[in-house]
C-alpha cells in the first residue's frame, strides 16, 4: 500500500456536491472579486478567530506583509526590524522583506520549536518595531510571554497563524499591545482554498480597514498616498469555497488532534521526540513532526514501506542567502533540531488502517 503525505482529492470527494452548488451560485451572481462572498467570509472568519474584523487578501504572505504595514510597525524606508523564527516557511520572512522591514532571527524553544521568549528579548535593538511569532505546525507560540515583551518595549505583535486555523483565539482576552494575526488558505492548510488566499484579523478595525485599502493599490486619502499598496484582492470563488469548508473546520481539527493522540500514544516508548501540548497552547496539527537522531534513515525506511514523509523545513531561513543577516548566526537550538525533524502523514481523511500502517512502520524501524 502506498500512503501519500496528503491526498486532497479525498476532501473534495466528501464535499463535491456542496462545493459545486456554492460555486454555481457564485458564478451566476456575476461578481467575481471582493464581492458578497468575500464580505461574508470576512465576517465569519473574524468570528471564528474571535477577532472583531478580518480582511481577505490574495495570500498568507500578503496578509503578513500588509498587517505589518497597516499596523504602522514597518514604515517605508526606515529599516524597521521584525523579530521572527528561523524555523518556518521562507514566505514568513519574505513577508517582512516585502513590507520593507528587516528580519531579525531569534532562537526557538527546544520542545515547542516556536520562538523562545529569552532570545527574543536579547534580539531587541533600538530599531525593533515588531515581533512575528510563527505558530509552527499548528501550535501557538508562547503568546503571553511574547505580548509581555512587546508591551514592555512598545512593539507590535503580528502572528504568523498560517498553519494555525482554530488554534489562535488570542483575541478573546482583549489586547494589551497592537496586534493582528495573518492566515494562509493555501490548499494544503487546515482550511484551504482551491488556489491562493489569505486573511488578516485583528480587534483593531483601523488596522483592518488599512489592509483593505492596501490590498487595492493603497490609493485612498485615508493613507494620504504615502504607503504603496498592491494588488492583493481576494476573489469570490475562493471565498465561496472557504465559506463551505469553514463549516467543517472544527471537526477536521478534532480529527487531526485524535490522529496525533494515536501517534503520540503509539510512539511514547520510542527514541522519538514527540509534539507535546500544554493546556494554554492549543495544537491543531497542521503538521505532525517527530524528531529523531536517525531522521534520514527513518525517512528512507518509511519510503521503502511506501509511506511519504516531508521535512518542514530542510533549510533554516537565516541560512538562505536572501535572509542572511549579520548577528543571526547564533541559533543553536534551531540548528540542532532542524536536522532531526520529520513530518508524518496526518490529515483528517487519513484512514485508520493507514494510520496503523504508519505506526507499524515507525515501530519496526525503532526496533531495528
Ligand atoms: C508558516 C507560514 N507562513 C506563511 C506562509 C505563506 O502563506 P501563502 O503561501 O498563502 O502565501 C505559509 C504557507 O505557505 C506558512 O506555512
């Protein structure tokens, strides 16, 4: 049997009739960009995220970049610094560059693999304007500690929640610092479109209104023409798909969590380091990553058994030439853990027999 890392056609099969009906309605309406579907999705997504408002944009990368600009954290031609994690998709850091900011990397927590508050404190300079924690693999970063640092130093927090739909409900408790979160709806995400899409959410309606101006060129007088916008409009087809799938997201996340529990249980007496969840830091398992000192051998073993795995991410971002910064060399935890990570198949439609097959293959390797 062959087990792909992810098979999105299974999700489509489950939803084909409702998706097709929604598409037909949307197509027949004759409005294709930033229309009623986008508006309705924005309202629904803000509610789901416990924020007061949301702006739909063309991608998660743009959601991050526009939130950084709209919050005033990154200003044109100021070389404003944004502290983030080196263990993330390159897009996280590209968003900082695209906004006109300077990424600065801080080391990660050895268990959660998200930003470690102490190195974040040490990375602060007079140029620091924002912290961009990444909720890696679907688990919240240590938001209380990060917000506290931000408050103390007058910084903005822009969450990279691209992998954390349903994990981040930080807005519930009210904000003590300028704060927004950015989501990606890339098709593989926990909530995925059928193309590119993204959204920024916040309790700061002025910030979200600015994102809405910036996504359409940025021409409106509210910004006095001083900030270049871009074309980052969300289309009606993507919004209509997202609205349908949003109705299933909580169930899908619960299924992801159940599969993760099954893996964790099966692997608890092995040499693997497993994802751990604390009460305050919900995990929605966009990715289930184990860590092994024999990572490459484990991956080869699973490949021979027909099980596809991936590495998120094979290169730390601060090692990539575009992002190499002076002073970003000392990230020992990220350097060590990046060599050990391996992502196993985990998605809501993964069948129980397939889960068992992954478990058996991993245990067989562990006993070898
Ligand atoms: C952590 C993280 N940040 C940002 C992004 C960028 O999102 P998008 O691909 O929608 O631009 C992604 C996904 O690719 C991601 O996984």
